[in-house]
């Protein structure tokens, strides 16, 4: 196929595994079109994606390396991408700028600090399960996303960054609007940009007046004491990244794992018996149902060769975690099957190399706490709807369920 034959990605992400298979059949890297008509390249193989992620000739900074970045102003339907690549944080910087920003945040997510959060994670989980038990009495269905998968990581990350209770709902809505890729209109793009400034600007103003023992206060201190290390814009956009990534991905991890196990009673029994570990369940969930299916965008610093395809310098590339995790060339002919016993822990759902997610240990801790506690408390847990009634989050980026309706008792 030629570059003019670009495949339009489904902005609703209705069937990401099927879409990945269709693209894979076309080659190891395929020209695609993102919502609004943005041209990009989509790797379809595990090894291809890994090589591109680790290649220093692949950048995440559109200001330096995306040939079409200056043209966004002339294409209003492209403006939605600015919520992802128009910001200035670890997700959209390259080289020394990326290293500088990462070093400011990484100390808050060390293994030692994460382990220290264990009692808090356990306490929140118990509180949420108690509330679920009350809500699900008399055979009433409850939504596990709303009752457990969302509030657990949301509470933890907001505690870490000192987000006051009255600002948490607006923060969650902001991240949800960023993840929704179904409306590339300039009006929606402008709304998201306005909310980024309003919601996180209000948080910064609040923390200036009410400093605390939290990461937002620490980042504000760095900005105020040494503006060369962190500018106003970088502060705002770093908070957007770490708060959003700090809970949204774990929401989907927990929800996807629950649905996968409830669909397969034999695997659930193996996990409960100890034959398969909860760690293996989490890795298999991240491989088959990664919380982020595709992340925009990376950019070719120079011409890149992938097989017999040349990606010209300045072209955009999406990071296709879902396609990589389902690649039969790497995981075998049954790559699409959820099988925690396979022990595949080389997925790239948390990224690899210098861009590996610094919050990965916290996400694992939250899932390793919530999942066994949930199934121990409610051994008769089952889905309250048929498979075809479950609805994917409307996004080609986020990969999860809008609701996870369950019955707690048989």
C-alpha cells in the first residue's frame, strides 16, 4: 500500500484487537490517519515497536521534530492533538529536556516511597469494598469501575499531589475529556485546553496559598526557587501528566483484569488456588488489554527504515502497545487469548527505556492490593450483563470499560 492509502483509526476504539489484526495484515508498519485526518505511522509488530521506542532517532518533541506541527493552526480538526503533544512535560520532550523534567518527578515514585504507601492503599481498598458491599446488597448490581477501579487510584494520586477534595471531580472530568478521542472538533479542543488551564491553574493557586507535604507543593517550590529547572508552563503540564497517568491507566488495569477473569472461570479458579499468581494476571492483562492502546505521538528525527518502508524525517508515529501485545510473531498463534499461566512479562504497556512509566510500581501495588481483596471478599462475583453489553471507553488511546456491572453474590 502507498502512503496515500492511509487507514483511518476508529476514534471510538470499539474493537482494538480486530483493528490491530487488520493493520498487521498490511505490514510491519502502516500509514494511518488519526481523528481529524492527522497522518501518522502505526507499528503492528512487537519488535518493530520496541526498536522504534528505543531508537534515539525517534523523538517525542513535536516542536523540534514534527514536520507538520506548524500546520496545526491551518487544520482546526487537528487541534485536539495539542492536548497530547502541545503540552510541555515528560511526554512531549526529547533528550536533556526530558531528562530534566523526569528527574523532578521520579523521586516521588521510588520503590521505597511506593512501599510506604501500602497501608494507605490497603485502607482505601477496604473502605471501597465495604461501600460496595452495602450498595450491592439484596442482589443489586454495582459498577466496579465507579466503586473500586476509579476511586482507588484517583484517591491515591490526589493524596500524593495534595489535590483537595473539592477539586478532584473537576480533575477527573478533565482527564476523561482528554482521553475521549471521538470529537476532533476545534470547539472541543479549545474546551480541553481551557479546562487544563482552569483546573490545574486553580490547583497551583490553591497550593501556593495552602502548601503541604505533597508533590504539587514540591514542584511549585522548584519553580519558585529555580525557574531554569521548571517553568510555569512545565509545572502546569507536568501536573496534567502525572495526575492523569497516575490514575487513569490503573482504572483500566483493574477493570480489564476483573472482566478477563470473570469471562474465564477456569483461570479464575487457578488464580484463587495459587496455581497462577496475581502478578501474572496483571502482566497478562497489560499484554492483552493494555490500559493505553496507542499513545500519540513520536517523530522521526531522521529517515528511518522498517523493512522495505522508509519513514521520512519529520513524520509522526503512534506507539501501538495493543498491537504489540497481540503480535503472534512474538507471542505465538494464541497471542489474542488471555492466559495468565503463559507467564509473559515482557509486555511494553508501561513503556521501556528512558520513557518507562515512573508510576508503574504504584499501579502494580494498587492492582495487587485491589484484585485479590475483591475476589476474596466476594467469591461469587460475576458479571451482571452479557459480554456484548460491555462498552469500551470511547477512545483509540485509552483501553478499558465504561462500566463494569457486577453482582457481588451468586
